C-alpha cells in the first residue's frame, strides 16, 4: 500500500514538474529527482509513472509528450534505454526520440545563452559547457548556437551605431557613440579569439572564436550599411591622414567581422584617405 501511495505521489510530482504547453525552464529534471529521492522510489516505479503520463499525452499533446521524453530521459540517464521503452509502447522511432531530445535541449540552451553578454569570463564559459552536457546537446549544435548568439550581440552594436550615424546631421563629424559601438565590437571579437586559444579550453562553451557576418542569409541586404559604418570608423581612425600597420590592424579585423571583401575595404580606405588629404590646407 505504501508503494502505491509513493507512486501516486511520484505521478503528481511529475505532472507538477512537467509543463504542458509552457516552455521548459530547465529546473524540471532536478525537481523530479529530488522528489523521487524524498519518496524513496526506485527507478523502475518512478519510470512507470512517467510512462503513465506519456499515455495521457501521446496523440493529444505532442509538444508536451516530446518534453516528457526529454525530461524523463535526463532524469533516468543511462537507465532510460531499459526502463523507458518509448519505442515499444508508443510505436515511435529513434529519429522521433532524437528530435524530442535535440529540440528541447536547444530551447533550454538558447535560454542559457540569453543571459550571456559581451563580458565573458572563464566561470561563465565553464557553466555554459556544463549546461550543454547536462542537456546532452551535441557539440556541433551548441557551437553553432553560440556563434549565432555572438553575432546577434554584434548586430545590436551595429544597429545602434547605424541609428546614431544616420540621425547625425553634423557633416564631417563622426559621433563618439558610433566609435564606441565599433570599439565594443572589436573588443568582444578579440575576447572571443583569445578565449578560443585559452589553455584547457575544452572545458569552455563550444563556438568560441572570431566573428564573421559573411555567409549570413541577410548579409547581402546589410552590406550597404556595413560599408557606411566601416567608412565612418575608417574616417575616425585615419583622421590625421596617416595610414600605418597599427591602424590597419583594427581596420582589417573589422573588415573580417563585417564580411567585406578585401578590395571593397581597400576602396573605402583609399576614398577616406583622399577625402582627408583634400581637407588639409595647401
């Protein structure tokens, strides 16, 4: 009788911890594990309750059923293959299980990435890696997601800089805020580059490295604005009319980030140099 009561409590706990049409929060696995431990349930009894919930959700609430598969498999770990016979009971395939695991892991990992800004530190990168492994998200997928997140942060700087630049009515003056936004991009890119070469980097989040917007589906639509911003930054860097290796370094780095061609960037630099020299009194 006591075992029955425990199983009923386990069932109620699983229902409470599992959202319906709500997004997963990332706390469900630990909550179920703690409740299961508190009740003293063994894996088999607890797994039966998860399967019972699956019977209620299957064919009625596919998204919730997929979340159940994901959370349950994480709760029971390696034992899932033996005590959670999803394929046998529900007639689903390995591919469908893989989809449930991957898509829910991606959703939770995306939630984790949202909290990451430009000020990365080692502790954050180690924690992000831990979360990725806990969700059993493949390295390749995690790397792509991290890179996309880094690009979004850079695109925020670009949008802000362009907004300021286009609203500026002072001819010939590049607002300090625009230069600050570009410097923020360069600093973030350098940090990602340094961290990608850090000793014991295998402990860090996947996807570290230099940023490039080249190849993005909307890059061709953005390239006109990227050239405008590149020209503005070049104008500031070359305001004294001198071009040397020290100045070429950040200009080349920004060209790579923006995904501009070498000839495109060189043409912009030459144009800026020509304008600067034409303004110097004879």
